C-alpha cells in the first residue's frame, strides 16, 4: 500500500515539476537572488559576520556560514534541475527558513528602533546597501511570500 510519504525514490534524481515557462522564470529569478545574496555575503564575509554581532547574535561566524549555506542550497531547488525528492524538499525548507530569517530580523530591527543605529539591513552583506526601515520590512515580506509560493510550485508533491 503506497502512501504520500513513501520513501521510494527519496535519493534518486527525478525530473523537475511540470511548471509553465513563466513559473520557472519566476522561481529561477528567486534562485538567482538567493545566489547573489550568498555570493555578496561571502565576498564581504567580515562585514557580514560583524552585522550578526551588531544585531546581538552569539557566534556570528557560525550564523553567517549557516545562513550562506542555507541560501545556496535553497537556490538549487528553485531551478529546473533533476534533483532527488529529498534534496528538493530540504531545499524548500531552507528557502523558507532563510527568507523567514530576513523577514523576522528586519521586523525586529524596525520594532526595536535599531534601524537608526544600523546602516545596513544585511541582505547582501555590505553591498547593495539598504538601511533598515519599514521599506526593508516590506521587501522582506514580499521576498518571504514569493519564496513560499515558489517552494509550493517546485515542491516534490506538486507532480502534475
């Protein structure tokens, strides 16, 4: 008796979900944004880990590395690639977690009135500088909703 959560094929590469070209373009663009974020955070790693320190995270190097790896893994699942069910599922979780992290942190910065103290929201390391404020909360909200929608489209349960 087969169930929805059957592990058969969990580690075998499968064809990507059947999406329209427009849907793949939308999810692929999100994947590119995740990659650009991670690359710019790597290039400015010292400033990026300092950003974690400035917002009160202990072990800023660990947090920075974990977030960068999550963004890179998340991006892989948003492209039209043959991936295993497990890889695509973990990729979706990491995409939502990374986008959720940026939403929560920007909301926290604005609500704690730290937006005037910090000069950068941290999205892209020290590059593509955005001062924290309600505008960055709006951007993070759209980013999170876009991510959830794209993950839903590319989910391993979305086989048409």
